[in-house]
């Protein structure tokens, strides 16, 4: 049975209460306060819903993740990186990145990054928890992504691209940055061919929960000025 959250409590049900169909639906309701969002990621779930729906919280099994040392970069992408066609920065335009990620896409109806979702993650950015990667070409924002950094874990949320392979360049740059800072896992949430091409793979929900227990509060040397 699906658990409905109230605004009075930040507690989530145990992860093993998530539904099998649809895979990983754990709870509904609550709000998008910064405190609840932080608790959600610490617990092992994340919000994902369409405008007009109640807030839905998910913990899929398996969970798609990327271990930084397992990153795969194709020869063509490595060549593009060496050309330095794009300029990559961190945290220089969080609002611009999340707005671009929320823009309509040809392959999807609507967006799950609602105005309320944008405002909530912007609050997390102001608190130093959510971060953005900007990819520019001749000063114009042409790609990027955003997510949350907690301990030695990074929770990826969304990416966008307006130029060939721009988001890939941003992603690879981020992964290398996180690897050098000692991060052990990047949460990719759901499987896609795009992510699998980088070396992302599925792990069990129990294994993901173990990463949370071991590394959420581990010290990190990551800096977000680039």
C-alpha cells in the first residue's frame, strides 16, 4: 500500500515498502521543503512527478549508478574534449541550467521539473547542497546538468544540450572532478542508453542503501569554483 506523507513529518517509509509496479514508487504527498528534500536523498529516494500530480517519491530497484573509476569515454568524445571547443564551469548559473533542463523536449510531453521543483532546488543551491555544471560555447550556455553533493556521493538530477555533445562534455568533466575529490558514486536514478554508454550500471536497492550508510557523511575535498 502506498504511503501518503503529511507536512508534519519528514519521515519516509522503509525502502523495502516501495512498490514493484510501478518500480520504486515509495510514497506520495508531503512538500518540497529543503529539509524534506535532504531527508529524501539521505533516505534513498527522490521526487519525480508531472505537473498536476501529487509529489511522488521513488526508490527504484535496481538503482542506476556510475562509479567514477568506471567512466567510459568514447574515442570521439575524448577527441572533442581535447579540442576544448566548449568551456565548462561549476555553479556559475544554476538558475539558467535548471531552467534549460525544464524546457520542453521533442521526445517528452511536459516536464517534471515544475516551477515549484526549480524553486526548491534553487534553495538547496543557495545552501551549498545542489550544484550545476555549465557548458558554454563562445559565451553562450549550450549544455549543462545539476544535482546534489552529499558526503562522497553525487545525486544527478537532469541534463540538457543545445549543441552536439555539450552535455556529455559537462558530464565527463564533472565525473573527473568528483573522482579527484574522492567521490565514490554518482546516482543516475533511472537507466538510459545515454548513461550506460558512460559505464553506468544497475545495483540493488540494498547495495545503494549501503553506499548511503557508508559515505553520506564522509568528508569530501570537492570545491565548486571553476
